[in-house]
C-alpha cells in the first residue's frame, strides 16, 4: 500500500498532536497536573506512551502548548514595529491587540486552566521560566534594533523593565480570571491598568529603539 501524500501525513500528525493535547488538558484539569501520568494520557488518547513523548518530550509541554509563541512574543512585536514607532509603542500596541482578542498567550486562559497552573508547583515554575525566556529574547531584539551588544546594560535594563510590565499584566489577568471575572470585564480592567503602567515608562523610553 503506498504511503499517504506528505500533506496528508502532516495533517494526521497535527490531528494526533491536538488529540493528545486535548486529552492531557482535560485530565490535568480534572485530576491535577502532578497527579496525572503519561500512561493515563496515552490511554485516554488511545496511543502508545512513546507516541505521547514523541510529540511532547516533557510533561510540561502537554500543559503549556504555546511556549515558543509566548517566549518570542515580545521580540516579535519589536521586530514588527512600524516606521517611527518606538519599541515601547510597538509593545503597547501589541498588548492592546492581545487584550482586544482575549489571547490565551496574554493570560486569557479561562478559569479552569488558570487554576491548573496555580495549583501546580511544576507548571508555576515553568511559567516563571517562560517569562525569563521572553525577556531574554526581547533583549536580543532590542540589541539588534539599536545596534548594541546583547549584554549592553541599557539593553538589559530596558528588556527587564518591559518584561516585568508584561509579567505583571499577565499575572493580573490570571488573578482576575481565578477570581471569577468574565473575560470582557477583565479586558476592560486590564486595558485601563495597562495604559497606566505603560505610561510610567513613557518619559524614559518613548524614543528608545525607534524604527
């Protein structure tokens, strides 16, 4: 029997990956991340354990399925800044867009998912590491934008400031989610709060890394 076309194989892989991810998320929410085993996930998805680990090398990868997108998000916003737009303005605009679309990567994950993260020491540690990675990638993007070295003290300081603002806003969205606020209300609250915290940085960074 001939092998299926490449496009069909890729579609099948994506479907299998999504199936495993969906079952894993359901079990993590129902049982807790720490209590759920790879064997249970494999059984629920009706695949072999090795299939699960082939798609998701670490158990955390099953719960946090958008890690690369999250870690690169701030750097990409800087890279995509408009002519005459500073890094701060680009990040501010990108954050406003993510709030308007209630993007899960910005923190709009839903109460059950937010509770799963909060209740798991492993996942909470992993999320903190992702915030650190995001600031590191941002520093690289700022260095390229300004022609500085990645270890330049100004680049590192600006990246940490901007990364901390985004970390704080992410945590705020999660807190409001856990408190049971609907996404529309969270978006309204966080829009006002983001305007305030980004405004605090305007005097120092309004012209920094302008395209």
